[in-house]
C-alpha cells in the first residue's frame, strides 16, 4: 500500500546539502568598451544672470521695468526716493563750507604766529575729512538708482515701487544675453563630474519641448562643490532655442555622452543579488568548482539586462542560475 501511494507522487525538488556541489549555469564574462553616459536634471538659465540692488537703503520711488522686458545699457531700471539722500549730500556740502572757513581763518592766524602748528594741522585735517564725507554722500546719491550695465533682459523682480529696502537687498535680476542664449545647469555627483569633459555632447529634454529633444554640449564645470547640496554643477549650452519659449527656472533633463570610454559587462537580471542603488552582488568563478560572492557596480538597468561597470575585472565566469542555493565558497557543479 505504501509503495503504491508513493509511486503516484511527484518527486520533490532536492535542496543541495552544505557539502554537496550545487548545480549551476555559467556565462562567460565578456567585457565591452563603450562611451560613458551621465544623466542629470536641473534648471534653464542664461548663465550670466546678475542680481542688482541699491547701495543704500530707503523707499523705492519707482521700478521702471517689468519681467521679460528688454533693456539697454545705461537705462535707469529703478530709483530710491531721493529726499533723505539729497539732504545728506547737502549736509556734507555745508560741512565742507564750514571746514574751508575754519581752515582759512586758522591759516591767517598761523601766519601771524597767533595759532599754533597743531591748530593749523587740525583745521587742515577737518577740511580733508569734510571733503571725503561729501564724496561718500555723492557716491551714495549716484547709486541710489539702478542702471543696466549692458543690453539684455529683465529676468525677475524682487521688489515693488513704494517698498522699503535695505542696502544690498535684491531688487532686480537681469541677464545680458538674449532670449536664445540658454543653458541647462544640472547637478551631478563627484564621480559623474570626473567623467564629464568640456565639449561633451548632450541631449536635453523638457516638458516644454513638446516631446522633442535639443542637442547641446558641456560648456562649463564648477570647480567647487555646492555647500548646501554636496553636488557639483555642469552647464550645458543648447544649440538651437530660437523656436522655444523658455523662462529662467524651468526644469530640464540632460543625457551627456562622455569622451571617456567605459568598460562594462551585460549580465542577466536574475544574476544580480541584493541590489541597492548602484551596488549589488553576484556569484562568479574561475575554476568552475568554487563559487565566490563579489560586489559589483551597476551602471544601468535595461529591460532584461543589467550593465555592470565594476567588480568583474578578474573573473572568467558568472553564475546565472543556481545562485539561490549558493554562499561564498560553495562547491558548484556546472550544468551543460
């Protein structure tokens, strides 16, 4: 009876013991050389945007331009209420007039040996100080208006007419380039920054392109890390934006093809174990007898393949099936 019952059941899968060789399937590791790819996202800018402000604080009398407006070099863009500033200039002028009278009187007394040399020198110093104060007041008067330093466009307004502003507070942001001279500024890690070179070609995509893509090239790399993000920036100049309606701050993505070649291996998806971010593990062997677990660097994940860019350099074979029963140092039995 027992024999009859047992004969009708399917044979259960046998899990290899610790000392038994595990059946596996191997794949010969073949390295290919290809151009590297760095991807990143960022915002569109015109590269030379400048934030303008008043040197002194006060009430903004009027801002004469709007966002997006074309401007000319020397054009007055904004001005403070001059009442207080002009009063300071007049006060400094009166100070100079008094210092000149004092100096003239002490000079005459010094010639008649009535005033001492020290009194003469003090009067001269007082006149010099008054003149410097007048010079500073006139300088502040001159910079109580914001003027365009070059032809360009107004990118952004930070303040409005009638608003109280302090020295150095942002009032306007301008760009000296035209509307067609845009770059995409992306953030990359230090490893990606090292791979990118100037003039590397790039393809830029954005929702505002309506499904199209724009070609470009790497035009600038930052020489220091951003202290807030911990990332480096790369500027990509767009080749043709004449038909695009872009605005500063719009979002875009870039795929850069680097000049530096990359050694990589394409492996089956199921061969990768414990993947986390760009790291994972695989089982490999050189003698087809013992399996070794090694860490690998993942460059990209395709439909059914994983691109490994590091970790397989000194190995001949990759175990593609049977990994579930393996541990580091397990014996293996290679299946045809």
